[in-house]
C-alpha cells in the first residue's frame, strides 16, 4: 500500500494543477467527473510522501513547471491533448493490475471517467480558441515541445520507482499516446505525417526501453 500511495500522489500532483488551470481558463473542463476524482484523491486513507524519492519528485515538478502555461491555448493543447491522455492510459493500466488495491481501482475508475469527460468538450474548445489544420499544428508544436522533451526524464523516474510493482512502463504509455492523439488531431485537420514527425522528434528517447 505504501508504494501505491506514492504512485497516486504522483498522479494527483498533475491532476491538481490541471484542475487549477481549468478553473481559471477553461471551466468547461473542470467537470463533475474531474471534481469527483480530486475528491477521491483527498479522501485517501493513507498519507503519501514523495520525499523519499527525490529524483521522481524533481522530474514530476520539472514536467509540471513546463506544463503550467498561462494562456488557454496552453491549457487545451498541453493539459487537454498530452497530459489528460497520458493520465488516462496510466489509469487504464492500473485498473488491470492485480496488485492494485480496491481503493486504487476505484481511483483509477474515477480517473478514467474524468479523462473521458474532459475529452467530450475539448475538441470544440480547441476549434474555438486555437483553430484547425496548420494553425492548430503550429500552436501545438510551440507549446508541447518543452513538455514532450521532459517526458523522458519523468518516464525514467516512473519506471525506476513503480515499473516493476505495477507493470507500468513509460515506453508503453508514450507509445499509446500517439494512438490517442492521432484521431483527435487529424479530425481537427492536422496532417498525420506532420504530427508523427513532431512527436518522434520531440519525444526522442522518451519511448525507448
């Protein structure tokens, strides 16, 4: 249970930042499902502490720092298109692990529902506030490159601490991210080839074993 608490606290750090940004800049994304997830994190009986994992804490905080853009386009493209799908993939992975507690599975289910609820409103908000096609792609490249570049360091820390215990390999998570992004972005008029090249160049070692 101790390590599970640290894992969910790592995830919760991202969710709290996302909720704060949504509340200020994109309230449509601070859905009841997102609020239920935050309440679930707050209600955990265990008391997690990441102080014993300084490299993980530093990697998480470094990623959060570059994902904390001040404009609505940053929120929609970084939080909505990158970090929400990543969290959703992690939640699905945890829900399938026999070593996760019942409380952990409940949180994972809340997390999955939260990500789905954000996705429902995201596409229209992107069209309205960022645009479509090449205009969207240029903005996506600009705001996501720093975040994607940080995923390598964060992924290594996640693998080191949680990989063996929870079957959580960041290379697999990053690999699935492309599958999540492609239909959304191509549906918004972004050329598939351009998106694939950007992801490959930006992630560089983030999906390597």
